[in-house]
């Protein structure tokens, strides 16, 4: 379908202009102009003329309408499309690629006030022989400049791109010619780390680009607010392992892969200069670790390396990374995430190269080596997400008990990527359980809190933050050894999940109600209601959807994709849910308007999965509303009830299949019955 060109509307511009807080337009800007809403790379044409550009150190040649990216000196070098005019919009980026790289990513890069952000739009596994289509949607912040989307790999091998396209999703918000907001003065905001000094360190994750960018205000916000820093990506194996050197002489580096700290140095320098201690993240991880590390002669076309060889590589890597940092930046790193995310989402240990080559005891071995080589006083952590969920916690405890018994672990890193709905009492109870059963201290390592999809989202998030930090402080006072709380990013715009607005500062560095909530947890104050506060709606109108108009009102949960397709239940159309990365990536419907009521949900569903479920998404407990036996690939009817607590700021229910099979949904009805 050809997209419309949206014309600039004077009134809309006037509104945006006022919001921007600027008095005059900067010279040379004369207001929004027409822009095409799709940019398609044309590889029969040269760079720029064909709507594509080269990103990073590589060579691009075009042939038969495809781009061949060779001589890639870094894993992020490749083809890019520049899309600065799309700021303030959600875009879709889609590419067809083939490559011997294990995976290829579409990454959005933009500057905000001279601060560079990189956000993954989508990723896919690739092979040289067949083409993979990679596609994803992402929101570009309104204040982003110089936005580009580029195609990067997991290593430096060639990538062939046969198509690459970016388009605006939904109505176009035309911000061309509209100046970006000015930055808030970071020194005007009271310090989180000073306020919380008697309880725990208050940390932040930051990319090293903050340390090298032109704008000093971001650094000022860090030094004034936080007293612990985690490099967001720069100490991960992918950043530290030197692929070029190791792969050039595999025999020389066979037991001890070459490493470098080019990416991490700016942030290590910053910590040293400002006397801010650093959490090292992370040594042994299934992700962001190149696959060549696990092969004989580092050759991914050969055999996996033996246990003995991988133990040597693991020990040498842990030893050399920890001790390079200590030698060059003495005392800066005070804790290391030795192993990250070794527990599987669906129970037990995650299958990964470390487990395949070394065996189930790879976690124990990693901690044994870390203890043996750790500089004096450096604390050793295990770090994971969904760590507060009962069953995952049991798996993590089981895995870590031998490590604790051997005296090789000091701390549990609770990542805490949560949403404003998780029960705070259950959450701190999980922290206490780790501390009690393993005899370790607790760091909350990657806190971010998805804002509710409510009328007063920022305010509701602030109220939740107050509750959460009250619970954390109460637990700390009661003896749960919480020594550090780190938020996973400085501003919403810089977050890895920026569209969920999960952090404490807005993109312009001004504090959010979420920040206020964190402060109110200490001083007993209340988060201020915004001037445009709206009373939450409660209405009992039934939700009915049969997809016959080819539209749907709900949306994806995580990475699932929905399409209206033919062949409904006794009708023409139904909804197909597919392409999720996990079984719980389903179709989600907001039912917040039924707060305080009992709802009945009825639906028709069809899938090859043995069972399908309708689930409520609340408190990290995910109660089942209805479960039906599918598997026959025939339509089956489901029905269930759920009572939503009064005052719940945000609640969704979602449909899922128990494995990753697609499912078809029709005749969804949600009605109030009490
Ligand atoms: O925030 C990080 C993001 O910039 C990276 O693209 C991503 C790649 O996996 O990793 C993010 O950080 C992750 C952290 O290292 C481990 N826990 C989950 C975090 C969010 O994905």
C-alpha cells in the first residue's frame, strides 16, 4: 500500500512549537516539509542516490540489485538508511539478508543532544545459503537527531543485503524543522545517591558514548545522581574479545583469546577520574559472546572445542579481563557479574555453547576461576532476570547452592526488568530468600519499570516507584543485605526499551514522577498529580471482537506479530498470532477499565500447540483465566473468569500457545459479570 504524504498543519506546528519551550526557530529551519513515508534502499544505484549509505569500516559493492558488504573491520559495519525526518514516530525496518554471521541485527542509532544511542530494532539468525527476513518496529524519540538504521552482524564476516526498507508506522508526526527541546539543568535535581546513602549505592548503567559526547550535561547528571556505574555493553565478551587479532592467528591464541578494552576505556577513565566505583558486566554469558570462541581453532565450520580447551579459554578470559582492569584501573571495579542469565525461561539451565562444551558445571567452574583470580575485595555476582518468579528462583538457587557451598559467590544480581504491577512484597521476599539461602548480598542490577498503559501513565509509574522503594528500604532496614540499586539507563530515551518509558529521567534530563516516587519513599511525600490528571475510567461496556472488519484492538506482547487472516470460526476472518520468541509472546488486550469488577472471557481458538491459554498479566504471577486443549488444529471454545482488584492502574490479559506454534483467535468477548 502506498503511504500518504502528510502535509504540515500550521496549528499542530504551533502546538509543538510551544511545547518545545524555545522562543525562536533556529536559523535555517522554516517549518515542517513533506517527506516520503517509506525509504527503500535501491542497490542498483550508488550510495546516497540509492537511499543507502555505508556505516562503519567496510566495503560495499552492489551487484544484481544486492549490496555485498565485505572487509568488515567491526561487527557493526554495514549498510545503513538515514532517516532523520522520522523523529517522533514509530518506524518499521525490514531487511532480507544472508550471512555466515550467526545473527544479524537491525540497529537504530541517533543522537540526543550530542549523545549517541544505539537500540536494537530486530535480530534474526542467518546462514550464508539462505535469506533471512528481519523486521521490527521501534519508536524514535522526538528529540533524536541524525537517526539511521544499520544492519550489523555478530562478527566481521560478509553480509549480503537483498532488500532494506524503513517506513513510518501509523499517522506521521511531522517534526521536520521543529527544534528539539532544550536540556534541563542537571544540578537543579536533588541527588538520589546522597538521599539513599545510608541504605545502598544508587547506580546507573551507561554506554561509554556518554563519556565521549559533546554534551557535558549527561555526565553532570551521572556525577550528581549516582555513585555506581555499570557499562551497558562495553565489558561484555563481544566488546572485549579481539576478533581480528584472535582469528588472524588462532594457533597462538588457542587457549587464551586476545582481548582489548577500546570500548570500555572511556567509561573506566570516567569512573577513575570521578571516583565512582564500577560494576563489571559481564564475564560469562550465553549472549553477546561470539560463537567462534567455542570452536576448535576458532573455526565455526569445524568442531566444537573440548571441555578441557573451553575450561582453559574460560579461565584465561576471566583472569585476563579482571586483572587487566585491576592493573590499569586499580580499585575501580568493585563487583563482577561473573555469570549472566544461565537459568532457562522454561525451567532448568539454559542451553548454550558454554553448557554444550563444558557441561552443566560451567557455572561452578566460572565462579571457581573468578574466585581464584579476582583482585582482593572484588565481589562476585550471579545476575539474572525474572529472578523474582518463584519457579525461576528455585532453579537459580539450585544452580548456585554448590557455588555458595564452595565459597565462590558473594552476591545475587537481581536484574529487575519489571512492570508497574509486580507485587512489591513478593519481590522483596525473593531478595530475602536469595540472601538467606545463599548467604550472599543483593544488588538490584538493572532496574527498569515499564510504565502502565494507563491514562496517567507517568504519575501511576511514580506512585508505583514509591511503593517499590518503600518495600526495598523496609527490607534493607529489616536486614536484607541490599547493597546497591542500579537503574538500567539514564533517561527514557536512552533505555533499551525506550518505548516503555521505564526510567527516572525524561530524555531532556528533567526528573520524572518516577524519580519523585523514589524520593517520596524516603521522605513520606506524595507524588504530585499532574495538571492534566484524568480520573481513571471504569466502564462495563463489553469488549467484543470478531475481526470481520479486518482490524484488531489489542496488540503484541513482547515480540509476537498479529495479522487478520481468512478462515475464522464460523466466519470469514480471525486473528493469527505468530513469530514470538517465547510461548508467552501472545496477543494482549488492556482490561484496566474493568478494575474492581469480575470479568468473563469467552473466545474461540485454534492451534497445533497442545494447549492454549488466556492469562492475566499481573504481579508477576500470571494467573490462568482459561486453558483449552488445542493440538487438533480445529476450533475450540474457551471460557474463564477473573476478578480485577479495585484501583489496579494497569492490567492486560493475553492469549498464548504453550509452545511457539502460531494460534488463531476469534470471537473474543469480555463482559462484566460482577
Ligand atoms: O541494554 C543493553 C542493550 O543496549 C543491548 O543491545 C542488549 C543486547 O543484549 O543488552 C542490554 O542489556 C542487557 C544486559 O546486558 C543483561 N540483561 C538484560 C539487558 C537488557 O537486554
